[in-house]
C-alpha cells in the first residue's frame, strides 16, 4: 500500500466508504486500526435517529448549524464546536436551516461502519 492511500480530503465526495444514515443524512467513513472518522452531511432541518453504541465518539461541527441531542439534553452548536459522547449514551443531531457537516471520530472503530450500507446500525 502506498503512503498516498493514507491521505484523504474532506471535500472529495468520492473519498471514503459511503453510507446512507437516513433521509437527508449521509456519511463517508475512513477506518483505521484504532480509530475511525466519519464525515456526516445533514440536509437542512434533517434529523438523525436517536441511537447509541458502545464506542466513544467525538464530533466537530465543520459547517452549518445544528442541535446536538445527547443524554436527554438539546445543545445548540455552531461551526468549530466539538463534543464528546461516551459509549452507550443516546444521541443524534438536528441540522439548522442551511444543513450541517460533522466530523465524527470513533474509538475503537465501529464494526458495522466498516462496510457500505444504510442506517445507524445500533439502537
């Protein structure tokens, strides 16, 4: 494997493993040995399904605006905000009127995100 295979671009829609999470929500996934990145695009006013998984998750709002729903609270986030979601804490996102783009980081990698598919896989 060439070292070039280890370099990616957030704005390249053909880079990464594509997964449709739900209506108006897609992601491109980049898996490593001990961590996984997921670049999630959320359409205007779209919302993901409330879900949880055992992996720890960090998120960074790259673009747009959103409300992070986590552990029973709703917290407005803006570009540049980031947060931690401990394993097994119920969470989702609701995008603002212009949509949102989020970088999620999972550790360890989520097994169900290592293959194309649809949905959040855990509930």
